[in-house]
């Protein structure tokens, strides 16, 4: 694919997790999370994006979110469980995104806050409609996702190069 290839990165925060005695990494989804994750999956399918690759944090709640969301997809994209997505800073997230193979046009990332919200804010140099106002108002709640379009290679993905074209939350 050329450097002019339009690409999309979709940043999905895991669904609502339980507060438990488990370590943070091992926290499972709460009942609300088990309801919201398939809804997010259906909304991702409705977006019409055909994902080439999904990167998912290794935390229990992200893996459970992905399992419930992908069940709604007509076909499962190649999935990589990436330890570096757990508790990743914005810089660490961008470094992971920059490693994406150039044959990937559409990337889905299932991760955590504050990283998912920070990445949507940082990568979006422009936006469609009221998406930035909604992100500012709503934050980035559980099971929310943002869709960012950009042109170029994954190595060129950096602050401000993308356009936020969709922002969805389960309650909005």
C-alpha cells in the first residue's frame, strides 16, 4: 500500500469492569459490561469498517470485551494480545501503533483509560461534526470508541495527523 492509503484506527475502551479482590489486571467485566460489549460490537459492525487487525490488552476485562464484541462481527480479524497496551502511556501507545504492518488499513485497539482517551485527543488534528465537544463533555466512558482516519504509513501516525470521524458511547 502506498503512503497515500487512507487508514483508520479505532480506539475502544473496555466495557465496565467489576471492582474485586483480584489484581487490577485480572478484574472481570461487570454485568453492565457484559451487556455493553456486544452493543459496541454491533456499532462497530454498523460503522462499515472491515478490520484487518485487532490489538487487545492482555487484561481480563479487555479480553472479555473483545470476545463479546467480536461475536457480532461477520468475520473475526486477526487478533494480537499485546501486553504493552495495559497501563500504557500515550507515548507507549503511539509506539505500538507505529509498529503496525503497512498492509493493515484498519486497526482496532481494545485498551484502557486514560490511554484510549489521550490517544483520541492527541491523534485528532481535526474532526467531523460535534465529536470533539462530545468527547470533552462525556470523556471516554467504558465501551466507548473513537474512529480516527489518517493518510500515510503507520510509522507516520503522530499527534494531530488524524481526523476524528466518529465517537460513540453506550449511553449517548
